[in-house]
C-alpha cells in the first residue's frame, strides 16, 4: 500500500470514529479495531478493486464500515453489492442524518404508514442515495425511479428466485416516493405506474424496424398534442403491437412495404388474441385497434413524403359493427339494498364512494378528480363542482346535505402535510380506480345483488330520474352530456314509464275483449266512440245502413230496397221471418225483395 493511501486511510479512520461519536453511536475498542484493520488492509481504494464476489465474501464486521463510506459518499455503491448482502445503509443513514430521518418518519406516520414500513422505506431511500452519492434530501423523483429500476434489474440477474424481494422493493419505493414528496424532499410525486412499464415498452419498440418505428412514434407525438393522455397511450400500444406483429411475421422494413395481406393477417391475429380479462378481444376492442391503424395510414397519406402507404390498406368494412347494448342499471329494489349495505360498511371511503356515485351520477374518474375546493355555497344550498371529465367540460350539481356531511367527515381526517389538492388520498397518494371498483363490488356482494360496476350507478340514477318525471334537459345537465343524443338512450331504458303505459293500455284492451257492450267511456278513444255511436244509429233490425252521412235518405220506410242497405248471414233468420210475414199478408212485392236477399245470402254462403 502506498504512503499516500496509508495517510488517506488514517484520515478516514479518524472521520469514521468522529462521525460515530457525533451520531451518539457506541465507539469502543472493538469498533475502532475493526475499522483500523479494514482501512489498514483494504481501504476505500482497495475495496473498489475487489470483484463483486470478493466484496460479498468479506466478513460481516467490515460491512458497517463499508456502509458508512457509502452513506457519506466516500465510496460508490453498486446495485449488485446492495442486493446480495446486508449493507445496513438504512440504519447508518438514520444515525448520521437524525433530523432528516425524524422528518421522514413524522410525515410517514401522518400519512398512515407503520414504523416498520417507514424503516423499510428509509432503507431503500438510503440505497438510492448511496448509488448516486447523494444525501436523501437531495434526491429527485427521476433519481429515485432510476435507482429502483437499477436495483430491480440487479435482482433479476440473481440466480435465485427473487420475485418476492422484487415485489417488496417496488412496494417500498412506491411508498417512499409519497413520503419524500409530502416531507418536501422531492420536487414531484413519482408516478403510480409500474417501474417496469417503460423498460418493457422500450424492449418491444426495439424489435420494430427503425424506419417503421420512427414513423409510428412520430404519429404518436402528433396525437399527443390534441388527444387525452389515455387515448395517446392506447394509440401507442396499438401501433407497438402492430409493429411487433410485422417484425415477427414478415419482412416489412417501413410503411411503404405494408400490403393488404399484412392487414388481413393482423385482423386474424386480433380475432384470436387473448385479452387482459380472459378470453379473446370483443368486437369493440378489435374495431378500436383497426380504427387506430386506419387513422395512422390516412394521416401519413395526407402528410405525404417518401414513406407512405402504397394504397388504401384499411377499409370501413374491416371494422366490425360495434355492439350498442343498452346501459345496465339497477332496479329500485337492488339500488335500495346497495345503499343500505354501503351505510353499514365500516370503511369510510367505501360508504362515501357508493353514496356519491349513486346519488350524483358522476363518472369514476370525475369522482377521483374532486379537489378540496370542489364544494361551493350558492345561496342557502351547497353545490359540487365536478371537474373536467371525459367530455372536457365541468359542471355544478346540487349537493345533498347528507353527502355534504360525509365529505366533511372525510376531509376532517385529511393529513395536514399533504401537498396534493385531491380529496381522495390514502398514504399520501391518490386513490386509484381499482379501489373504487373494489369498494362497489364489496358492497354489492354484501347486499346480495351480484356484480355491480361504478358506472352502473350512473345509469341507475339517470333511469330513476327519468322514471320519476325529470326532463331530459335536466338529466343531461346533471350527467354532463354534451348532446341530447347521449341522454336519449335513457328514454329507451325507462322501464317504469314503459311499464305504466303498457299496463294501463293492457287493462283497456282486456276490457275491450272481455265486455264490449259495457266499456268505460275513455277506453275506446274519441274516434272509436264516435264511430260506435254512429253505427248504433245506423243499426237496423236486420242489418246496417251504409249510407254516407252527407246523403239524405228518401226511403226511410223501405230500407231493404235501398242501394245502401247491407246485411249478412247472421240476419238470415230475421229476413226469413220477414219474408214469411209478407207471404202471409199477400204482399207480393215485399216478398220478392226478401226472396232476393235470401237468395243472395245463400249464394254468398255457398
């Protein structure tokens, strides 16, 4: 060992001892002896020259000295070392930076984390800080995310099964990001998405030929300017899937190489492709993906250039006709059971979630986007400002006093250290859509009404409103519809309205069939009643008079010889008696009239 190295190691030993004493840690002869041996035999520079296997094979007593060097930034930490052996970085960092650790724990406890969880979070924060040779309070969200990915990659390279460890690391990083942000140590809240998503997308895009990949990604960036992030993500995923399909099943190198046969093969691929929920893709999903490709090719054709489709590749007929089922809703009995079960649930978020969705008709995303200033008082009542949602419009809806009380109770438990304005948070992060789905499903199961989704509660409120006489214009304003066409669908599912009218008419029809001679005055309707009265006036003893109303009758005493006289076979006995009466009285002319009528009836009958 060189003299300069010996002098440097002696200085590190002095700093090590002084640092431990300042942190209030035990510094006895055994501790000093271990440190002196480490710095005398190996030292900081010697440590970096060791292989990873040699580093991990050193006795455990040296690891606390190595950990001190890493925490203080005097030694560069490596992911392979941190995932293979206990490095004790969390405990060392908590002693060396007690103020930072205390602030971290205080914020985490206010967010609802246990002390055990906070110790685990602090440990991974210390590891990332050591990887970057930074203090924990100097980390950024990007450094935290990058450190997480590097540690997960190192874990995957281990020969043993590390799936449980990887899950724990991802969980602790996710929680630590929220604690650091609300403690004011991070500039932004790290994203909720999985740490592996970005890497997986990059690996898939890497399989797509370069020219084709550039065209697709350029289209995605153009769509990002005008469309919602969720829509852009769907477009990116569809183009990435199509690009990977072409890369594995053809020799397509750019857009101009794509032919109609490739589209037809991709259609067959989509038809049998498994979906995330099991089974295959539904017709709507297939139509959406083909619609993305059609838009992509049409945009490239409009923009022009060297690499454009050689011909029209996707036609309107390629898109399956989308199913348009009626919205699913709960009947009045099921809705009542759901609310009763919700009010009996011990979880305050579950009660609040079901009550709000069922009584305001908000979309799930609108509910989760509510901010702490969403409630406003107008006059003597309270109104709820629903944030910009699916249709990019916001609105005010009346807030029921019971909902106001539930919301006030929830906000009263809100941690004071939260730096995000959203109402529904848990452990410093926004509550996700999956939590809302689980809350509604749990209450529905407790109510015994089967599976229920949050959007069904929106449909239920609209159906209840229209069945009780609420106008379509008011329903459209309540639900935030942009056009009446969206609201008219509830007129089709208004079961109570249709049922009431149907049964009212059915009673009248049954009365018409059962007792035609004693119908109520309002059963037949005005026109039918007028016709029946007129036919009664025209009724004869042996038939009916079909003379138009506007013509006068000059032969009132000889109806049977009138050209407007009509009779049928049912009146034959009457006509026969009238004919016999004329014969008995010697009325030859009258008898001939009835003979003619009887002969005509016999001829018609035969």
